[in-house]
C-alpha cells in the first residue's frame, strides 16, 4: 500500500511539473467592465463552464470546434457567452488563449460578473467578445 501511494505521488508530481505555466498580463483582453461584483460564482462551476464552450473543450480537445459565430458554456450559475466581433468571422480560439483571456479579465474583475474582449481567437479576422454572467 505504501509503495502504491509513493508511486501515485511521484506520478502526480511529474504530471503537475509537465503542465505549462500560464502567465497573464492583462493585455490578453481589452475593454473589461465589471458588471455585478456582488455575485459569488462557485470556482468549480466556473471552471466547468470555461471548458463547456464550443460544445466542450475538456480533455485532449485544444481548440474550439465547429466554427461557431457564437457559443456558450454553462455550469451551475456560471454562464460564459462568446461572440466573434467581426461580421462573417467564427470563433476558433485555442483552449490556452481562452483560459488566459478569462484569467486576464479576472485581474480587473476578481469577483462577480464581467464583460470583455479577448484579443484574437476568431477567423478570418477579429476578436472574441465574452461575458461571465449568472445563468
């Protein structure tokens, strides 16, 4: 039993060390506006909602699929709503960029709901405007 626990601890440590560190500066987003700072979102629900966009980007999926012009991700009371900013463009944001944009917006609005624009993430051009609101 002790060997199993030691092996599991070693594997988990190796896996955690292999994950890329995501550094955000705030420049990943523009025009961030805090909407209702009194809202208290459940962290787990918000994280699940982050991965719920584009029909789901959890696990090995690394990019928004299906070329939607808009999409949502919801879990519990957390609702993300995304829209491509340029007419005729679709959302093709990578999971890493999307997570960095959410974190960057939370630098300005650490609690509650907000709206902002993620720089890039749409094709053939444009950005991705998004909000976190109560579902």
